[in-house]
C-alpha cells in the first residue's frame, strides 16, 4: 500500500550522486532550499525488485516509516530503492559472463582485482548495503547471548563498544563505513573503510568479517540531518538489530574456525 507524506519541495534538488572513474568515487550533494509544501508518494520496499541476475535485494522487513522519526521514510526509501538497487543492478551487469557470475559476494570481494573500479564500487556497495539493511530494526535492542559475553571481554562493556564505535564514525572523514568485525583470530574489532570498500577486500587495514556496518555516505542521512552526522550516528545505533548481529557473529566464528582447521591441516 502506498502512503502519502507531506514535506517541503526542493527548489535546488538534493542529489546524492555516486560516480566512478579510474581513480576515485565521488558523491555530490546540493543543499536543499525549502519553498512550498507538496505531497510525495512513498511506496513499499516489497515492490522494489532488482533486475534479473546473480544477486537480489535483501528484504527490508518493515515499511519505510518503520524507523521514523529517527530515520524518516523518504530517506529510507531513497537509500533502499535508489542507491542499494543501483549497486545491485550494476553489480549484476558487471559480472555477466565473467568468472564472478556464480561466486558468492564474499568470494568476489576477496578475489577481485581492486584496480577494477566499477566492480570494486558495485560489489562493495551491494555487500555493504545488504549488511546495513539486514541489521536495522524498528525496536531498540541490546546485545544478548554469545555476543554480549564477547563484547564484555574485548571492550570491557557494551557502553565502551558504543562509545568507540560512535567515536570512529564521527571521526571518519568523507564517504565511507565503520565496521564491527570478527578478525582472523575470532576477536571483535572496530575498523573503517573509505568509499564502498569493506574489510573483506585485499586492502583492508583490519581484515575480517563484518557483523555491523554504518553507512556514512551522505545519501544515508543528509535529507534528515544535513551536516549533523553525529545525530544520524545516534539514530542508526538505536535501531541496530542485535539479535541479527549475534547471528552474524556466530556465523563469522564458524568461518574463522574452518579457516584455522584448514591452515592447521596444511602445516601438518
């Protein structure tokens, strides 16, 4: 069912445009100038489908207004049905009739040539946004079960993790991501990447499997918060689905143990 919301129309449209050339990615944002009110139609995330290909959009799991007022429906709709959809469709086009067409997204990220800017941007964008939308929830949660014990062990407390994660996000300059990862030794670490890179790629400062990721590109928050990035970080953190993160954590630990077993066998 489509819903109507009222917002100010934009004289100078706010555009979050990501582009790719041989050397860098850019995002251009024009500041909106409010004039008169007009009605904007917001649809349903269930109606958004990627073009046929190797990868599909993850299901959002709630309506676009599910995170309001912290993240408003127009922001979420634009992020999910425009940016995430574009990365997905572009990735599917890039890998047609290549060695990557039947690989998992994780294997693509680990094996691809980072000088291939289009594949790097779109594979990273697809993986990053899939994780991002998978760990959002309307209800505020705190970590439980296996994860909370590891957080207390590695960071001292959940509050310490929160402060460190938010601190890294606030310090991140320009477009990029902040991650909570399980590193190659099974430990939790906080790390950052630029543009649409992530810790699965060959250039990662701290290689590992992400279990939480916050999108710090302006398309994720500018409609709601403009230059107040810290307010967006707080809003995002309120809506982390820690039950899903715990699932991510357990799966990441299984991968670490599997790799360790293989490495041990290779040395014998």
